């Protein structure tokens, strides 16, 4: 089992009591990944001999034909399964920063990246808020450290990214997840609520991406994934949030153009209704329970259910991996088919 990183203590943080979701520092081995599936290719039998079929089968499981325990017509041996598990550690040796990772989607993303081998800097407004996510990761054998930072404040961002790179020996993946909501109809929306949502949801992505690209450009490698939203297409009562999340998509497309020559992939995901503390708080504000709110959303969704943070995390992990090495400048909607 991999060892735990002990936290040195929080970085300086500037508190914003209204921004409850607002946030901001070698080689690593992760816990055992998920067991592999074996896929047999159609048409192999046309080669007319057992050796050809055996060759196709072993190519599918990713080991040589002479692997111990392998026999034609049988499933993978224990040794094959272990090899597949090793191959699925997509982020071993990588360092990832996830902002807004104390709960919800951010916590799920941090857990998924750690599960697949990354050392994860779990960033939130205070290190104390981030510590629960770190504890959950390390309890399963993953590697993580908590960092406190207000990601809307550029000097704090620069300082914490320098700490992460120094303490975790690098920076390869950035997930811009920090966000808040201040919903209201447009004619009632205050300038303060407009500004705070744009700052936390959009300016923070600018701050963190600019800090991360200094390391990524120098090493000519990096993955940046930012959280947009289906609300970017427009949503009643969310003029501020919709504008910020639409801005994420424009920022993503532009950074992909500018950073692509340095082997940096930049993408975004746009979740629909995901069951999180943030959507539960939204339900409460409109006088509904989380269950009632989710049921209404599910009825409007072709898949007839709402999403989970883990489903968003799986797409983020794909975009942060070499499986998506030729994907850049894209926004992927994760919304159960809703329009």
C-alpha cells in the first residue's frame, strides 16, 4: 500500500463567508485500480488456427502469449489480471491539482485521480476544509495533501502552486472546479452577486491556469480540465452563473490554441443536474427538498435520472489521461441527453 503524505499545514487563506464553495501545495504509487475487462475481437477465428486466435486474445489483454497461466479458451490468469491492473494506473507519477475539492464534484475528481495513481493537491478555501477529502483518499491507499487558498486572489494562487510543485515534485494536471452560485432573477440580482460569481467561477480558472502553465510549458506537458455547466446555454435565475460558465468554454477554446504547441491539452466538461451539496442548497432556496428537486430534474432528462459526481469524475479522468491525447479545445456535456 502506498504511503501517506503528511500535511505541513495550511497556506494563508482569505476568508469569504458567503463563498462556501470558494477555494484557492519523485514518483508516486497509487492504490490498486479497477479490475480489467478482457475483450475478444470478432473475426479472429477466420485465421483458421488456435495460434492466431491466441495471438488476438493476448493482444486484447495486453500480455505476451507466453504469460504464465494463459491457455486458449480460458479467461485471464491472476498474473494477467495483475498486469492489467498495473496498466490501468493512468496517472502514476503524475501530480494533479483539483480546486474546490472539499466536497461534491471536486472531491469525486480528486478521489478518482488518486485512485488511478496521481498524487493530488486537494485545494479549497482552507486546508481544514480540504482535509476530509484527503483523509478519504489516504484511507484507501491514495496520495493526497490539503492546501488552503482563495483561488480568486492571484497572489495566493501563485504561492500555492509554487508550493505544490516543490512539495509534490511537479505539476501535470489541473482541474478548475471551484465555484459558487448566487441565483436570482436578473432584475433582482445585485452587482455584488454578479461580481462574486464571475470572480470565483471564471477568474479563478484564469488565475490557476496561468500559474499552472508556467510549469507545464517548461516541461512541455500538461492537462487542464475546467468545469463549465449546462447552464452556459442559459438558465432562468442564473445570469451570473451562466455567463461565467459560458466564459469557461471560451477560455478553454482559446487556451487550447495558445498552449497546444507546448503539448498541453485544455478541455472542459459541462455537467447537467448532478446530485451535490450545491444542488441541494439550490433546492432549499426554492422551497423544495433535494429529493423533490432531483425527481423533477430526472423527469426532464432523457435518461430519467440525475447524475452523480463520480460520473463527472470519470469524464474528467479521461480528459486528463493519455487516452485523450488528441482531444483539446472541447467542452463535453455530461447531462443524460438533456437539451
